[in-house]
C-alpha cells in the first residue's frame, strides 16, 4: 500500500496526459487566470481521469517513504462528549506513533463530511478515520484504490468496503428492552435520535424486533423518533407521560436524549415510578437517584481500536477489510429495575 501511495499522479503526469505544459496545469489547479477555457477543460478532464489530488500544504511536511506523519479524523458532533471520547482514543494512539491528528466535527452534515475529507486528502494525510454521515461513501473509492488507508468508526460506511470499528447497536438495544420486560413492563417507549443516523436506525430496529418477539404492546405512540437534542427529548417525555395511556418504561437511545428524559421525569415527580434504560452513559449518571441503568460502550476504546487498525494499514497490512465489533455492557444501577406498576 505504501508503494501505491507513492504512485499518486503528479502535475507533470497530468500535463503529459492533457498534452499541455506543466505550468498550464499548475495554473488550472491553483485557479489562476489566463488559461483558455478549452485548455482549462482539457486539463480538468485529465485531472479527473487520473484522479489527481492537489497537495495544498503537506509537501513541506513529507518524510522518508512519502509520509506526512499526519492522519485525518472526522467525528459526528463536537458538542457530544461521546464523540470527544472517540477523538481522545484516536489521539492517544497517534501520539504514540509520533503522528499528528487533524480533526473535524461534522455536526451531522453530509456536505461537511465531503468537504473535510477532501481537505484531508489534499493535505496528503497518511490515513483517515471517519464517521459516516453522508448517505454513501462511494466517493472515497478512488482514494482507497490509490492506497489511502481508511477506517470507519462508530457507524458503518455505505457503498464501500473498508475497515470499520462499531458496536452491535440492534443487539444491545434488544438486551435493554428484554431487561425492562423482565421487570414486568409491557408498554415500553423508545425515544430515538435522528433517523438519518445509521446507529439510530439500528437501535430502532432492535427495539421493534424485541417488542414483537416478546409480544409486548406495539403502539406507534410509544415510538418517538428524530429527537435532535435534550430539549426535544424533554418535551417528548412530558407528552408521553401526559398521554391517556403512558408508558411504564422508557428506552432512551442516545446520551443527550437521556438527559432530557431524566430532567422531564424528575420535574414530573416520576423518577422512581417510570423505569429507564439509556443507550450510552451520561455524566454523573451513576450518582443520580435512582442511578441510571445504561447500555455502556467504551467509545475511547473504539477510537483506540480504529487507530490501531489504521496504523496497521499504514505500516503495510494488506489483509482483507475487517469489521471489528467492540462489546457493550448492561450496567444495572437502579432506574432500569423499577417494576411495572
């Protein structure tokens, strides 16, 4: 793979392919004037055909073997402390390899994914650790074919086959719902994250499959989706509990949603009456009364595993792409064990 990275097309190769001079290609790449439109179009066609990626700044950083000693990382949302844990895990491994990490927050914006990934590639990073936000990651196939190591983290990529480090979201959700059912709950609500997010869809799937398998109450009113933050989760919880037939238990499918649920139940005086299991832990969740029962997964460890896989690729591992599933754990603390009334 290192040899392939060294074979990335150069400006001189593009010039030869287009049948123009080196300086003409440089002008087109840099967006300079004084290039005839027909010539510019011919150069652009050659750039596209060869898959040329301009090197904006990393040339001065290059070391022996064509490496820049940098990697690119995208995380879903810097405002979410769980995404910061992934970042921390990646950086710990990168620092041990004396490699710098360029990081970008996507804020769940597909266009940001494309823009930041393109920027990393222009800087000739040695590899990428990416969170999939866009509907498809097929646009990265050319980078993969050129030998750029890519590992996806937390969410599986679509339309491309690369390494990925994830958790079993549907399976872990099934454990949470079955746990509530064992405590007598038949009406279990599911409060989910944005449906555009793959992990949210998988957790919804786990909920629906378990409700049907255990023959619990199937009620569309108990399935609340597309909650972007804790404020919307707070309002949704209050609406549920004020409904004519409220749930006796809630599965909160994301940490920020859990914060909204906890606040709503507290404000309504229902914290000890309505059972709650959260997918993801929350800060000080073990110190609340009752403490929050959670599906826990070590996101820092996920970041570390992804970085270790990336550096294995950078250092020459050419084995088939792998899917690595990091285990989850049900932490029984009290809120999930409140019995059905």
